[in-house]
């Protein structure tokens, strides 16, 4: 696994995309305030964390699966509750989706197609907009790409473990 010009270009695409994601990041405020409030409530007790409470009393849960909010709560625990801290996991997931997509497309369609796919993904406005929020869409795309990678690996290797991972 050597460092090729294409690999360096993917790193550059990721870095520029990260800069675009971080540009004027304070303008997102509390991001989606409903989910930010839920993360804040989740940090009040283990019960609220486990059941993804939407409010500090823990009587209402959020309308999303828990994993995405658990990850956001961990970031908020260390960085404090803010629009930035709860959106950062989505931004990072978006950044790691870029080389993942590149490698999957490159394998079957060639290096140029992989670079084009990575570039288009990195700079499509909806990609940037959804990652700069805490609605878990960035993490969803990342985990869907990981599942697709595992399914492809399962078809190539014929191993059950990759199928189960997917």
C-alpha cells in the first residue's frame, strides 16, 4: 500500500472538504435544537442516555435510533454541549466517507472514476449541509457505505463474517 498521487489527491479533497465544512461553523448555532436539547438531557443521567431522552425528566424519547445520538452525546460530554460538538461526529463521518467511496468505486471502475466520485461527494452542497447538522445523516451515509463495503467483501471472499458485518 504505497502513497500514490491519487491517494494524495483524496487526502487533499478531504482536507478542502473539511475546510468547507468548518467555514463559518458558528453560524449553525445549536444545529437542530431538538436533538441538541436531547443530547443535553442525555448527559443528565444514565437512564436518559440509554433511552435517548428528549428532555431532562426522561419521560419522552427521541424519534431517532439511539446510536447516532449516543455518539453525539459522547462528543458533547468531552467538548460541552453546543451545535459544533453535536455536529462534529457527522462532519467526521462525512470526511471518512470520502476515501471509503473512492476505494469502492476505484476497485470496479478505475482510479479516475474513484476520484470523481470522491470529489462529487465531498463538494455536493447537500453533503456539506447535512454533515453540518446533528440529524445523524452524515453518520448514516458512513455506516451505509461501510455496510456496502462489507457486502462487497462477502461476495468476493465468500465469508459469512463479512455478510454478518454488513
